[in-house]
C-alpha cells in the first residue's frame, strides 16, 4: 500500500490536486479548479463528489456509507465489473464484481487549463481469479471540469476470449425522488428487476412511484435527470454503452440496506451507463474496450 505522502510526491499538483487521507483513512484525490471541485477515492476508483462552479453537489453519498477496504462505498460512482448485480453462476460471489471494493493504483494527474484528469488502474489478481478466471487490466480516466468525463477501458491481458458486464453506477443527488423524471428512455425495452426481469416497454419519461430497478436495453441515447426541487437537469452522454440501468430502492429497499439511511432514498436516483445482460462485452485476447459517460448540469 503506497503512502499518501508518496502519492502526493509523485502526482500532487499544489492547490489543484492533492491526495489526502479521507473517510476511514482511505486515500482520496481532492481536485479544486476554477471550473469545479471533486473527490476521487483510490478505493474502487470511486468519484464521491463533483461540484461544477455555481452548481451544488451533483453526486449523492449516504451518511451511513462504509469507507472500509473490502466493502463498497454507498454512493458516488461505483464501478461494477466484470459482472453486474449477482454473479449468474455463483451466488456466493460479491455483488457487482470485484473492483469496487479494492484500492486502485493512481497512475497520473494532469492539468489542462481548468480541467484536471485523474487516471487510475487495476488488474486481475489472486482475489479476482478466485471468482473470475480471466486476466484483465482496467484503466479509468476521470476528467474534472465544467463537465465530468469518465472513461473505463478494459483490456483482455489473457490468452483466451472473455465476456464481461460493466456499469458506472452513478448516484445522482436529487431534491425529491418522488418529483423527478428521467428523460431519454421513452419507447425503450427494459427488464424489470422488481418483477422477475419481465420485459416491458417504457412509455414516456421514467418517474419513481415505487421501488424501481430497470435495465434498459439497446439504448445509446443521452439521459437527463430533471429535478424540479433543485431546479436543475443532470445530463449523461454515453459512449460505447448499450444499456442503461435506472434504480431507486424506495422506502422498502432503503430499510433493507444497512449502509443507506431509511429516508435517503428520496435524495438519490441511480442512472447507470452500462453494458449488461445480453449486451455484455466480448473481447478476444489482447483486445480492449472503452465505455464513456459525460455528466453536465444545467438549469
Ligand atoms: O443498479 C441497480 C442495482 O443493481 C440494484 O439491483 C441494487 O441491488 C443496487 O444495484 C445496489 O446494489 P449494491 O450491491 O450496491 O447494494
């Protein structure tokens, strides 16, 4: 485990990007420029805060979240890989894969004008091989500015083909989940995970009236979380992502999650650029794939 002082020596940019000890003593990159501030934990390469100048916090993190090695942070942008939700062929495997619960390596911090790009990487290891027999390298670029640009590149470093699911499981901070709507999915087929993954078709915008866990299929379009309470729209433009997941646990789901406050379901909505289920990615040996998502905020 690299000491925080060493990370700073290698990559810190005084007054712009510093690595400090964050919650639970976990290392976090704190970025601050004219355009925005942000926090990126090495744990899970998880962005936990992004505030474009003039806008409030865009991401939700639970007050009950754990910040512990081996556990997932509840909020921000967890990276799900190489499977989504439970592992189809192994109920004992950790949900959402193996990279959100471990420390990634910080591989660079670069400033260009009022934008700062933080890069991190992780690779297959003994822990990942326990659940998944493939060799991979995952590289993540986080571009912090007026927009938040995310790029997850997965390389098959093994000798055989591999198939994986991936998601940027973005928790949007919202004023009231009961009053917002998600646009960009009208007419799209989806699998309803609250109803045995029955296939349905979206009519109009997504509004939350109950526990919602939908996987929208074969959709590449941009999405907007339209929030009348915070009077803002959070837009997501996706790249190389063929599915979108929309989730809110509602009252019941929040009660069932130890690391989410009973009333916090109201303050969050997950809209997730992803490639899951029948749109999982297949890579031959040596091949790589990049999925991107760019977030922006408007009134
Ligand atoms: O993205 C929606 C979802 O897959 C739901 O099924 C729900 O389980 C949620 O993720 C949270 O998963 P987690 O493992 O972080 O509790």
